[in-house]
């Protein structure tokens, strides 16, 4: 047992000796590294801070991972930032402690910093080094400040001179334009021709010249305002303490413009898509127009499709195509996804739906009437109490010219909901029947009345006199004092309906007067002794 204990003690002693040797090696390496760092810190290298070949001060040590060269360049950048200021105050140059370093600052801008290495190299206290740094920075600022301020003042004067010259050029240009307009009034005619405006009369020339002068004056004022607007911030941006104000004035105009430009550039892919879609749609619309024009002219015939249907059907197809185009383009429009855009479109849709009830009703009535074909342009129709020739027909309204040459506009919904008569269609298919009713006393034989009425109809121009279309007489009623006779005759001239009826009345009067038959009108009563008749004497033939 003692042997094992002795062996364990020897093994533990060996481990302890090895650990002590390892710790000694680590300590040696640490001391060597520390010695190398101290030697680097205590080396006598110096790096100057140079600005335009002028040495402001020197850098004597590295800080953190920055070398002295990097620190010198960084200090030069800071001093250049400081030089952008117009006026320098000595009280703003201060120092502050930061951990192991002392900061030399101007206001809130740190110019440089130093530590114990610098103090060791210069063999001086921190207070002496701080005072020396301040003195060097202050000396350099005093040296360059007048030149910097003078340069900015010169630059501002040059800017002002350029803007004044620009305003003078603008005034000269517009003054020349005013003289040109006054001296040469023919220029007005050329401009109106270019812009396709109305041609001016001789007495309106001066008025037009004055109008152009006012427009020119307003353009001049706007141009000068824009020049002054850009002149002011450009001048303010020269000086440090007014630079922010100048930048803000510039931003009022440039920020919206740049935002618009950025939005436009980002919208270009969608715009290209819209252009391509519109080009394809335009080509397709030309094909649609060509097809329906050919159908209208009869070059293309479709079974069961009338030629007069070509125009309204083409309009309906084009309307549907435009609606389909709108559904495609709507998501590509700028701001289509915004809630404001959606709200506005919904509001407009609501207004359209509430305010276009009658329009929609008339449009649907027009579509139904198009394919029902109750009449066409040139037909003589009667709608309620309105009779005339159809002169215009579309999806919303129908215009009719009455015999008094008055054009009456009738909504299509009224035509569809009411009753209408087409005299032209009836005349073309089975002929119209013109009729007239007269009353004759019981003392006249009905055969004589029939004969006279048929003779009057045969003497009337426009009455059909062919087999199967002969005129005929109906005895409409047997009243208290007279008999009502109605003569009926066929005609194919619907547009001359009233003229033919008027001539028929004239011939009835002539025939009855020649035969000595008295025409008694309804509710006409006469008290007489029977000696005289109310038959006018016939004019003697010459």
C-alpha cells in the first residue's frame, strides 16, 4: 500500500511542475507582447494634419485600431467641415475628458483627441498639450477665416449678378415679344391657324392683340417669380447659417418634382403595358368598325340580321369592348390600389347609378326597339298624339318631324311603354285605308250617297284603283236625324296621308254639290218651311 501512495504523490508532483512551467511561458509571452505595444506607443513617429499644404497640428499616437495617418486624415476632414462655417468664435473651441483621452472640440464637432502617449512623447502635461492644440487650431482659423468669408461674399455677389442679368434677359425677351405682337397682327392669324382656333374678324384684331399681350405679361410675371424663387435659396445656401433655410426653400419645389419623377419612372412599366394594350385595342376596334360598316353597306350578309341593325349593334359591341378595356386598364392606373381612389370611384358610381335611372331606362328601351324594328328613319309614325316622320333615332331618344315642320323629341322609354303606329310599314305591306265620315239625312237614298262617295274617292289622286283594292262605303250608324256614312279607300303613300285625305274631302264636297245633296254635319239642326235648300249654286263653266 505505501508504494501506491508514493507513486500517486510523484505523479501529482509532475503535473504541478508542468502546470507551473506552462504558466511561466504564458507570462513570458504576455510580457513580450506588452513590451512590443509599449515600444510602438513610445516610438517617436509624428504625422501632420495637412490642409492645402498648411500644417494645422501633429498627431503623435494611434487610438484604437486607427493608425496615425488615418487619424490625421480624419482630423483634416473634421477641420474642412469646420471651415464651411462663415464665422468662428474663440469661445466655442473647448476641451473635454473622455475616459483615457482628452477631446479638442469646436462646439459639438470633435477636432482631435490625445492621450498619455502624446504627453510622454512631448514630455508635457495634459493642460499644456490642450492649450497648444487650441492655440494651433485658433491660429489656423484666424488665418483662413477672412479668405473663406470673402470668397462666399464674392460668390453671393456673382450669383446675384447672374440672376439680375437673367431677369434682364427675360424682360428683354418678353418686351421683344410684345413689340412683335403689336407690330405684326398677322402673327395672331398664324397662331390661331396653328392651334386651330377661330379666325378673327377685322374688328376683333385689337381685342385679340390685347388678349395675347395679357397672356404674355402673365407668363413674364410667372417666369420672373420662378427666377427669384430659385435665386433666393441659391444665395442662402452659400452661407453656413442660412444653408438650411435655402435647402428648405429648394425642397418645397424640388421634393414634389423629384417625387413625381420617381413615381413616373416607377410607373413606366405599367405605362408601357397600357400603351401596348391601347395599340392592340385600337387595331381590334378598326376591325370591328370595318366589319359592321360592311354589314351596313350590304357587302357582308348575315342570315336573319338586318342592315339597319349594323350601327346600333356595332355601338353595343364597342361599348362592351370599352368596358372590358376599362376593367383591364383600371388595375394599371396610378393610385388604383389607394383607398382614396377606390372611395372616389365608388362615390362616382353611386352618383351615376342614382342620377342615370331614366338614361338607363331609355337606353334599354332603345336597344329593345332596335331589334323589335317598330320603325326606321323616314317612316311616318304616331306616338300617342304626335304624328310625323322619323328623322333621328338612337339608344336614348327618337326625333319626329310633324306636318307643321316641328321636330319633337320623344324618349324611347315613352315609346316602348306606350302605343305607336307605323303608317309607312302598313302602307308598304297592305296599304293604308284613308277614311272620312259624313252624315246625310234620311230623305236622301243611300244608293245615291254610296255612288257619290265612291265617285269622290275615284277622283282623288293617291287612291289605289286596282282590282281587290277598290274603295268601299260603310253605313256607320242610324242616328235620330241622319245616317252616318264612312268612305274608305286604299293608299300606299303614307307620307302624303293628310294631303290625300284633304283632297278626298274636297272631292266629296264637289260631288255632293253637283248632285244637289245636302251634307248635314253632326248636331246640325235647321228649322225651315221646306221652300229653300242649303245647297250652294254650282259655278258656271266658262
